């Protein structure tokens, strides 16, 4: 396990989001990325909770809709890594994986692309 403070971990999540190409980042719609200590399943490092962009037909029906949520779980990632460099890489992979779900890319395709 690697001890990474919540503040540092949030910085790493921000840095991972900054690696997303600008044209894709601008396409992200009504989604918020949150750092949580852990999720319901301790083996999950991140979670996308929402309606992927590819499935948004009349999303919200013209009404205000709460944003989709991407959760990045600090403790499971820290527990699964043996160095801060590994935490940095796993945060990056997890953020990209969950953002891909926002764009409608499923786990099977992410595995094919090497992001799962």
C-alpha cells in the first residue's frame, strides 16, 4: 500500500483529466468527477454513474438534470499500488476508463484497447 494524501490524490485526478485531448474534453457534458475514499465494492477503483453520451436521447426532457458522476476511489488504488509512480499511472488509467464510459465505450472495447 502507498500512502497518498487526499489532496495529492485529487491533484493526480486533475492531472489525469488534463491528459484528455481538448476536443474530447470539450465534448464531456453534464458530468462531474469526484474523489471518494472507497466505493461499495472494495475491488473497484472507479465508477461511472450516469447516462453515456451515446444513449442521451432527449436527455432530461428539456429540464435541469443532475450531472452524471465519475467516482475515483482513493483507498483501493493506494492499496493496490506499491509506489507513488504506480498510483499516478493507475489514477490516469482509471480516469480515462471511466471517462470512456461517459462516451459510451463499454468494458469489452476498453479491454481491446488496453484500458481495462
